[in-house]
C-alpha cells in the first residue's frame, strides 16, 4: 500500500451540541480511490503506539484496525502487517469492552 493511500481526513469531530454528540468520522480511500467513511469506534495505546479501530459507516460489520502516526498537521493510518501485533490490539480492545460492560 502506498503511503498516500494511508492518509485520511477528519470529516467532522464531536458536535458542539452536547445533546447530539456524534462519533468521530474519517474518510479513507479504497483501492480505486473512492472515498469511504468510517466511524472511529476506539483509539487505544499499546506499547507506546497508538491504534485506531474503525467501522464502515454504511456497513458496521466491516471493521479495520490501523496503527496511527502523526505527520505534519495530520495523521496517517498504517496497515498492521504483523499478525502478533494485530492480535495484541484486538485483545486489548476486547479487554476495554469487558471493562466498559462491567462498569454498566
């Protein structure tokens, strides 16, 4: 994947109206250069590296996980090639979900 394909832009952030707060949404580009919107469902840090878990706005079953790095005035989503790292991020996310469910 080319570096340019990893770039995303924030479509909108949390709404200023506290009664109607929206999830953060980012726009990524597919392999054909078409824009696709994703909800950021979680950000987490693991071993001093930030990761983002995204779900497709139009198909919530499509979930993507990226390493996030800051570059210039924006962020870059990078694919995770290492399966062990991907498994560790998924495990950390599942632990967060368990903690959240236990608090309710």
